């Protein structure tokens, strides 16, 4: 990875931070995306202490807002003509339904639309660096979920974990369609289930959801170091240099649900996402 440029969202904590540290240790130059400036500065300080000589910078933005997704993407695209790896990793789950300034349900906006918009915005830079890779953090939380295209914003019914699961289903469908569209371009796209990881995930909520997630972390969660392994593998391993459109777990291809392999739904989600973002694919 020496000299390669890796853009990582959600990189100031959890598995994104661990992945950043490991890719830096392999020689990558890091472009991180975070929301909190204090945590961003701490991340840079810690990276420089752990990996002396690392080249890294942070761009700040609220990736639940379309204007911020586009601004951050444009700023990175202008500063990095060639991008070798894009890791879409930022995400969250919310107890109650929240609507963004764009009229989008916040989980859908942050967990899916940010992946879509950043990938689209940075695609020319990824193609310029081909062979290059897009790696997206999905989850086994997609199991048991279906996309309801008549209610993608969960206005009719909102249950936090189900909505989160549907956003992770969207990540897998997005990856399949992105891989199909990028076939022959030299840019690959894969996604992964990191496992249930003991990170800050869920800490933004209160009440029973936060209590339940906290207990689950104590009982069943893996360490962020373990959860980040597949991200680093997909970003750097020569074993998957020509692999695209797959769902990985523990550095091996896995089988997502039938709903996550529905190419018709993948194309439809892409078209809906284009309309929401006001972006037209090249």
C-alpha cells in the first residue's frame, strides 16, 4: 500500500480508526472523513504516534446531509486527483425517526446515501488510479429485511433496528450495482460484514436501545481490531484484486440473503438514489 491514497469515512473511531491505523502501517496515505473536529485532531495525533511518518489529513462534514456529502466529496476530489481505495464506513442507528434538511430519514441518508454520493463523486479519481477499490461496510443486520420502495424513508412505520437493517441491505445492493456498472473499468467494489463490534455504535441513543446494545457488546461483541480485518483485507490484499460485487465476512466471501442478491432491486435503488441526490451516473 506504499504511497497509495485511501479515503476512509467514519475513521475517527471504531473499526474505521483501526483500519486507518493498519493501512497507514502498510504505507498508505490517508484521507479521513469525520464529523467532530476534536476527535479528528485526536485521531491524527494518535496515528502519528503509532505510525511515525504517516501522511494523513481529515475532512469534516455531516454525511447525513446531501450538501455536505457533495461538498466533502468535491473537496477530496480536488485535492486527490488519484484515489486508490475508498472505504465507505460511516454509519449509525437511531432509536427515533429523524428527518434531515433534505427530507430524508436520517439512517437512510447517512448509511446509504453518503456511500452513494461519495462513491459517485470520487469515481473519476478512482478510475484515474485503476486498479482501485471501493470497500463498503454492510452488516448481517440485513437478514430478514426487505426494501419497501413505497416507504424508503420509513414514514409509515419506524423501528430503529429494522430501519438500520434495511440500510445495510441497501449497502449490499449498492455494491452489486456499482460492481456491475464498473465491470472492465479497473475499479472493484465489495462490501463486508465486520461482525458485531464493541465500538461507539449505538451510543448516540438513549433508553432501552442503548442499554440493550451495551449489554450485547459485553456479551457477544468482537474487538474493533477483529472487525477491521476484513476492511483492510479488501482494501489491500492481492488475493481480491480482481474480485468485485461480493459480500465478505472474516476475509471470505459470504452469502447474503436473496433480497440482497436481487439485481432488479439493486438497479431500482440506484435510480432512486440518483434522483434523490440529483446525480447522473457517467
